[in-house]
């Protein structure tokens, strides 16, 4: 199978995997949002920083190293598996000991047991880290989808039943654990690889030498990203944190899926052509414009339909989250580009640059948070938007430099997409506000009508001005070559 066909096939299966699983998560989230209070979601959001850091430390960046390494053997896989297992147990023990201090920080004693139970997922996940990496390296996203769907369904049903029975926040905890456990069991049933008692110090040195910089970068990113949960949970309230968390979850539903799909597919694809800068530049350009062609208008549409969408999906009690959601959607526009651009840096083997950039960005980001706090919740959210665009500017500059694709060139290629999307936003939102004074339509009908008008206008204008990304999409659909 050719590179383009393998990439498109992988992307289709990855998107199918991501969206089929996330749609199940999404439906589950909607049902649970109607059954549980905002404070229940706020409690889980408080723990996210510790859970995310633990997951990063367990992997140590070695999964990424396995994918980028051309010739890996049994000693590579078994060594990484052993390290993952040892790391997961040690990190769980540390979290177990620290749990009372975490609860004390938030002045919520019930968090102690929640932390200790929830983080059992570290050990469960470590049991399948290598198998998942092998499937990703082979671009076998179909099997990953077939394992994740039943995991999501069984976990979701369990969480809903427990919520109906009155278990409150514990329904969210057990839902996550059951989902992770079912996914792990399926990996051991469907995949052939089994760890062997092999441990190679040279292999460990090689993979850890590349991966530890990514680990440090990941920890910095998690601390920055989850610092919002930490600050809101500490300085405001669990209810406000619940509103923020729900707004963030809903706006990240499309963005996270696209980002994760791109990360899984573009990293092995870029790695396979990392010695051909010209081909890498063309692939980078085509994929970048495709990402923005769809994600920019979609996130702007969500800003327009935010209120009827929230009320229809999760009820009027969540309406205070709508302003948070609208601001966060602006920051989400460029989120997939963060992942996408950093993949270029990684496939070029520059994990040192990756780490250096993360340190610089997070110092700036934490400074922005410090200043934003003076302006309350609105200031925190606007600061997040400003930092997001600034960070992607830095990533794009360095990744483009590596493949001789200057920032000026990139801006020239993408500015028509932003211009047309913003024009569509103004026209559609203006019409929506005017007509809303004369017609009172059901929330779902508002979402459907505005969405249809928005995308019809956007695609129409893109067609009229012959935007290259639209032609590239037509070529993808008709299976015409995009790469030389």
C-alpha cells in the first residue's frame, strides 16, 4: 500500500475509532450531566492534573521512541514493558501516600479515597502500553477501534447505572476503571505479543535518552493545562470548576478526536519520510491546510450555537457554562496544530528542542495565568486564548524551519481559511440574532438550521474563491495523489 493510501486509510480508521468511542463517551457524558451535579464533575476535574502526570511518567516517552525507531525487536518491547510496569506500581504507591495531602489542599476529605481508587488505572494501563504502541506503529487502527468501542459501552453503562443508584461522584470513578479494565483484557485476548523476561540496558538507555525529554515536556504541558482546574478548584468553587470542566469537555470533543487521530497517523507517516524534506514539506502543508479548513469553521459555529446546544444536550442548569464554552472554543481552533507541528520536531529527532520550547512556553503560560487572575474567570479564559495562539506560533515557526517552510509562507497558505470562516461567523451570527427576535424555535431546530446555513455559506464562499484546501479535499475523496 502506498504512503498516501496507507495514511488516508489509517486516518479514516483512526477517526472512526476516535469518533465512535468519543460519541459513546459524549452520550454517556450528556446522560451523566443530567443525573449528577456540576460539583461531582468538579471533584474529578481536581484530580486530573495528578492522573495526567502519572500517565506521562509511566510511559516515559518510550512509546514515541519505539514508533520512530526503524528496527525494533523483542528486546526493545520487553524492556519497555518491564519499565512501564515498574513505573506504574511506584507512581501508584507515591500517589497513594500523597492522597491525604491532595485532599487537604482542596479541603475536601472525601478526595483521599477517590484518588487512591481512581489511580489504580495506572497499573491497568501499563499492562497494554506496549501492545497499543505496536498497533499504532503498524497503523492498525481498525483493531484499536474494535477494542475501544465495547470498552466505552460497558464503562458508560456501568457509570449511568451507578449514577441512577445514587453513587454520585463514584459513578464517574468506577466508570473510568471499568472502561480501562475491559480495554486491557481485550488487548491480551486479541493481540499476539507477550512480554518476555528480557531486559536490555542499552535498549533502555536508547529509548529513555529520547523519551525522557518528551516526558519532561509532557509533564510541563500537563501542569500548565491542568493548572486551570487547580486554580479554579482552589480559589473559586467545585461548582464553577464543574461548569469550566463541562465547557472544556464539550469544546474538546471534536478537537481532541481530530488531534489524537492526527497524532496517531501523522507521526508514523512523517517518520517514514523524515529523510526527504521536500516530500515532508508537501505532506505538512497539505495536511495543515486540511486541518484548518475544517476545524476553524466548526469551532466558530459552536460559538454561535452554544446556548441552544448546551440547553438541548445537558439542560438549563448548565447554562452558566456557555460563556466559558464560547471563549474556550477560540483557543481550541489551533489546538490540533500543536500536536501536528510537534510531530515534525519529534520525527527529526529533536526532543531536546521539543523540551526547550515547552519550558519557554510554559514559563510564559504560567506568567499569563498569574496576570489573568487579577481579572477573575473571564481573565483566565481570555489569557488561555492568547497563550494558545502564541504557543502555536512558536511551534509552527520551528517545525517549518526544519523543512524549509517559512512562517510567512505558512501564513499565506492559511489566511484565506481564517478570513472566510470569520466572514461566515459574522454573517451567520448577525442573521441568527436578528431572526431570533422574531422567531422562537426549539433548541435542536436552531442548532440544525444555523449549522446548515453556516456550512453552506462557508463552503460556497470557499468554492467561489477556489480555496486550495477544498480542491485537496476533493482529490482525497476521489483518491487522486496529493504527494509526489
